[in-house]
C-alpha cells in the first residue's frame, strides 16, 4: 500500500492527459529553464558558503555554538510561505533593509535574484546539516595528522576534510538542490511569478493548472524525469567515491 | 613510555604535539617553550612527527602523496630508505598493516621533524608480523637521528626499541631508567608484572613473609611490614615431592592450573604463580593440569618491595 501511495501520483502524471500537447508549449520549457538556472546558482552559493560553516560547526567548540547551529537549521521547520514572507519583509522595498538596498539601486523582489534567495534560504539547512554530519564522521586522527604535518586550518580543510567528506557533501548537495528546485511557497511570495523571469516550474504548474492541464502535466513529467536522472547519477557518483575510501 | 591502559600515555603524546591542551604545567622541547599556561605554540609550528596508532593515512591520496603532504625533505629517497618505493602509487586501503606503518613513519620523517612521537606503533599489527616490523622500525628510527618517544604496552618492545624507559601510572611517572632496570629493580606492582615477574602480597617480619594466600616464604634479606613479593618465573622449579637436601628454602604445594608448551619452553600456571621451565622437563615430569606439585625457589630469588600500610590503588592494580 505504501508503494502504491508513492507510485500512483507519479504514474498518473505520465498517463493522464496529453503529454505531447503540453510539451509543445514554450511556457513549459521557459519555466523549467528558470528552475534549473536559479537552483544551480543557489546550490553553488550553498556549497561555497555552507561548506566552511559546516566544517567549523562540526570540528570546533565555541560559546554560542548550539544557538548558531539552531539558527542554521531553523528554515527547515519553517513553513515556506512564512520564509517567503520574512524575506519580503526584510528585503522588500519597504522592508527592514529595503530603503538601504533601494539607495544602492537594488530592487530584490520579483527578480531572479529573489528566486535564488528564496531557494537558498529554505534549502541550505539541508545541505549544512548533511555537511556537518559528513565532517563529523571524519576520523579526527586524519585532521590531527594534517596539523602535525604542518597543515594549518585552511590546508586541512581543503586537502583533507573536504575530499574525505565528499560523499556526504555530495549527498547533501543533491538533497538541497532537489529542495531548491521544488521550492514554491517562498518563491511565489518573494519573487512572484513573472513569466520568463521568476516563474519557476513549480509556480508555473500551480498557476497554469487551471488554464492548461496538459502544460502542467508536461512540466510535472519533465521535472520528475530530470530530477530522477540527477538523483540516480549523483547517488552512483557518491557510492563510487565512498567505495574508493573503504579499506580492502 | 610504558604503562597500564588509561595511564595517560597517548594523552602525553598529544600534549607534546599540541593536539590537547594541558590543564596545567608546561611543555618544553629542546629549550623551546611550547606551552606555559599562557601561550601555546600551534600544532603546525611545532614540527613534531606523529605516527598514530591506526596510522591515519589519508585515504584519498596515494602513498607518495601521503608522504609528500607536508614534506620538507625529498620524498623519493625517503620512500627508498623506508622500503616503500614500490608502493608509491598504491592507495592506503590496499596495503598491509606493516606497509601502512611504514608509510606513516615515512610521512612523519618527510616533514623533517625535530621530534618523533609514535603511539603504540606495533599494536595494530598481527603478533606474527610484529617482530619483523619492530626490527625495521627500530633501525629506521635510529638511523633517522631524530629523538623519538615511543609509547608501547609491551615489555619486549620497550626493551628492543628503547634506550630509556619511563613508566607512567595514573598520570604519574613511577619509574624511569634503563629497560633492564625494570626487571632487576621494579618499583611498583605494575612494573613487576609488566616485566613478567610473579607478584604476590603479604606481611613480612624478619626473613619470613606470610602471603595473603596463606603460604610462608623465606627471604634472604629481612623485611618488615606489608610487602610485595616478586619472583621471576624462571627461578621457580617444579618438583613432584619434597627433595631431601636442597639449598632452596621455599617449597610450596600448588595446583597446576594451566600448561602451555611452546617450542623449547613451558609456561606452567600455578594459581597465583607462573613458572617457566624447559619443555623437555615438562614432558619428563609428565606434567598435566590438575596435578599437585611443589613450586621450589631459593630465598635469594625473592625480591620484596615495601608497600604502604594502606596500599594505594596504583600499587594494587
């Protein structure tokens, strides 16, 4: 029954309605393109900023560490709509830092940047948590060995910690990317749904559902297909790397 | 450095390397103060070559890359010297224990350390390979010309690897000196047992000791009060019945609790005592578990260490 519950919705998307018709509509491809562009940027940001943060949280002790860790995990339990609202209230034109941003000529809401921000906000805890766990699983002797061999914190991080933790980091990246692609609530509130600019695939499905079921279905099918491909290939890659480290 | 489990040997190595901060005290190496309660020289600046118990080889790098990590000396000659040049492109997970140990040693030596710290370098190995590897290790360390502090929990290893031995018990140094001095003049119960001596406790008055287990032992040198009684296993002879005229003054009836015969020797468990005799003798006497025999030894073979009236925990273990 559990399998049916999970499989039926996926099967239905491919079988109900006309996929062919839906695929012909340009709107579908645009939305998909926006989804993947923005999620890629978001993933890059998460990795570049999240990895060192996770390393510090995993390997050092300091005052306020628990508080900081909780802060990074908070978006996980926050309803996405609330996240979107918060982002709008902070960075919108009349938000907390809105006036300062306007003065610099930066308008965030309803831009691609806003989509990236919304995705990063909701998805980064997934990556950071996984990364913390991956770094925490490293044999501490390896990091100590690097230090006794003259490696400072940066060298130890880049040349030992990251490579050894890379299977876990990869898994975290896949998870976070998937979450970013699927992000809807925060996106629609903060970035709106300007077709061709900020209308990501999930948003397009939601909005287009009433007008063109076929388009919605096509988008859904494409999303499933691409996501599945990414998920499987990432898993294979990660398994491959992990196997290389295991003792014979 | 030797000592029982939990004595603090590994911790001491880590304190010296700077991986752990002491609660108090100082760490000084060759005149340089590395830790004095205020400042701590960072690990990466101390130039200490550390060989970890499980070797801590970087799994994602080849042997050569491992040795080259942090190397200040040419890598390839070192690989030759340690005998692992043929493994340069291999990954750690494909190596045997002895090979991994050599890589770990080469990696530490390549950083041109001013001090080598080895944490039980042989305990991760099979007993069968240990002897060969120990010889090689000893050679390499000595020819490197770098002072080395080696932690081991085997007396034999301490004797073959060490020039000076320090005994650590519960965080305190209880004896230090030449390895053989541990056997000749053990100062604590741990040292005596560690060196392989039989250890019993009792109360002495003059040349007699009454053991806690009830037997009486005759001493050559008088003693008084609570003492630890030490007898080397090879000083004990086993007899079937009380001999007529023997210069040995001690003959204790004991039960054979175990019998292990190796190529030329037999280790006979006699309750609290262990005797070591030749395998030939064991066979000639037809010894077997469960038999009652006499354990004989001279009074001059018995050493005593005075114990405090209320024995301290470290003395008892």
